[in-house]
């Protein structure tokens, strides 16, 4: 076994750096979101400008597949707060452009079924029943690395440029 692989053969590339934040909707609804670090600034901008959601209480997390976490739970538990968070992988083949669109979303286990149902509601029934669609749920955990005092302390390339663009 190499340092980059686990007993199951998965590589460390399956680990994902995420930003965990609390969101408050325009009608006062509260929730928690886990968003990939590299697209967080764009996601946050869209949530604020298109959906009128406010993001609060940021922290940096590392998502780890459940099997890898369980192998090294003692090590990961030193990193901070551990939360059960699943990854949903979507694949949808677009007949028009002959292209497969793939995406992953990270959802706290307590919200997983509600999230799955909401996502499936956006996919037409004929596509859901076909072999052009796949939805995979991967169990995992987020290890919270640190709380971030303010949004400005997140060092994300896109964030600083958004002020100049918009």
C-alpha cells in the first residue's frame, strides 16, 4: 500500500477540501452547506445574488470517504470536529450534445434523503428510468480544520477578483 492509496485502492484524490458555512435564506430558513474550496467564491456569489441567501460562519474542512476515515479514525479525529457528510455523484448523458455531465454535491447525512429527493425532482422521469442517468451516494465524513473569523480571511483566488468584476 502506498501513502497515496487505501486498502480499497482509492487514492487520496478522493479527499476533497470543502468550505462549510451556514446559510440563511430570504425567508429566514437556515441550513448548512459544504462546497468545494475551488468553486466556493463563485457559489457564494450566486447564492447571494440569484437566491438572496447569506453565508455565515465559515470553516475549512476535509471530506474523507467513510472507508478511509474508518481505517484512520484516530488520526483524523485530531483534526477537529467530525461530521457525517455524504457525497452525491451525478452523471447525466445529454442526447442533444452527446456529452455526459457529472457533478458532486456534499450533504450532511441528516439532510441526505431530502436532498436526494429534491435533486431527483429536477430530473425528468424518462431520464431517471433510463441508462442515461446515474446517482451514487458515497458515505463519508468532514473533518473541520479550523473556523474562519471572517469571510475576508479565506484566501481564495476568485474572491478577490469578484469585487473588481461586479
